[in-house]
C-alpha cells in the first residue's frame, strides 16, 4: 500500500499558504506516495481543487478524512487541533514555533506522533533546498518594500520633470539577513537610496554588493558578532548604546525604515525607540517584519497599522502569506526536498542519525528527542 500523504486547510489566523502545489503533488506521487488533499486547501494561494486533482491528488471534503489514515501530514503552521485522530507513528511536518510553544511539543509526543519542525532546518549546505526560513524570509523582504509603498505618499525614484525634480526616497533596512537583503535589492530596483545595518560583519560586503551603504559601529565586538551558524549574537549593552546613537542620527533622515532583526529562541531586539519614531519626518513609514516576535519597533502592534506623529508603523502578520502564491510554491518545494531525503520507493525510510533529521526532529515514538527541548519535557 502506497505511503499516504495528507494536506489540509490551514486554520491559523492570517494563514493563506498551503503545504503543496500541483507541481509537488506530481513529484510526491512519482516518489511512490498517494496524496490526499482537503477540498479548498489551496484556494487562498490560487490553487484550485481541479489543479490538485489533475496533478493526481485525491480530494476529500473534510480534514479528518485526509488525515485519519495518513502516514505523513504536511502543514504550513501545525496546530494542536491537527493532532486529533492521527494514527500512532504518523509523521507531522510543518512550522511549529517550538521555542514559543513548548506545550505543543509535549502534546505531539503525548499523541505518539513524530514531529518535524521546519523552523529548525540546520544552516548547512545539504539543507539549503529545505530551508523554509530563507525561502519565506526572501519573499517577506520583497513584500515589505511593496507594503511600504502603499503607505508612503511620495515616489521612490528620482524623477526630473519640467515641473521640477522629485528626490529619491531614502530607505534604511535594519538587519541584513535573507529578508533584509531582499528588501535592499527591491528598494534599489525601485530607485531608492538604500542604507542598511547589521551586527554581523559579513553583512557589510553583502549590503555593498547590492548598492547599499552600511551603517554600523565597527569596533572589536562588532567583528565577533556572528555565530558559527551565521546568526547574529546578542550584543553587549555598551555596544547597543553606541549603535543606538548612530542609528538615532541616521533614522531621522530616512523616509522608510524596514526592520528584520530576529534572534532564534528570543524576543526580537528593540531597535527603534519611541523617540526615534518621533524624530522621523511626517509621512515616513516603518515596516516591522519582526512584529510577531515582539517587534523591533517599540510602538509597532502585531496585526495593525498604527500612526504616530504622522509616521505609519506597519505590523502585518504573516507577511509571506501576503504573497501566498509564491510563498506556497516555495514552501511546498522545501517540503518536497525533505521528503525526497526520507522517502525511498514509496517507503518511509528515516535515518535518525542524519544531521538534517537531528536538527528538525522534535519527537519520536512518544518521546521528545530534540536536545533543545528534552530538558523541558
């Protein structure tokens, strides 16, 4: 009997993505699997039931019909409600926010479901094609600039007209990871003058290669501010004070600020204070991509657009989901690449000693096995 894979509608607020595309359904079937999809699962991503059906999936009316006998359940945002009715030993794969949802990790183990958390894909060469955070952050960076244009009431590029010259917009990107670099590239394509900051030394050359100027206090601490996994380290209060002074002076001259700074397992660092917001010109825009992790701006609110002193502060949730068609396609491909690693000739064949599997596996056979969470069970 073929390995059964279930894809169901997402139930999380603001979630418009789906964990499969017509392309990946065809390829999952080519791996020897059967694919069962809940009707309407792809509607918000502009993937019709007919497209899934033509790709070879079986369509069912209710989520429970899809998951009841499934060997693998693919989700975008996995929820506790997804655990109901799953057979023992089923494999649940999706975004699980384990750092912020330790109780969910315990419930996965209690349900005797094997859970793979896609946020934890290790930053190694072999896993790049499975790196969900990168694929989704790339789109979030792009969309953040487009969202800013909606609230910015002036043009991005310099325009020379008979009536006068329109000056270019000044865009400042805080955090030059995947999202930040795409925001820089997008703002440059629209004709803005772009600057960026990051605590990781390697970011300087990346920013400059995209045509942006780099803003940072480049002292000895700055030169050691990156982990071996490529993430930013928490900085000392002394460094933060020096950097804040530099940013305060710079931010007052900007039209648009996009913040992207995240530290895994921690609240997002506060980069923009209330006084910085009030120093900005009327009509300026702040886009806080870290708002769901506490926010980089002191005044941002998750799920809201707030206005302070005529400065718009955008706190959209699930920004990749605001460009759902592409986000779903890339996420589904990330999942396909993972499944290609663990499915052989229609049989689930997990090498639990593989570095990728060790990185993402939260639970196995009723136990929490990930080293970051075993002490918390």
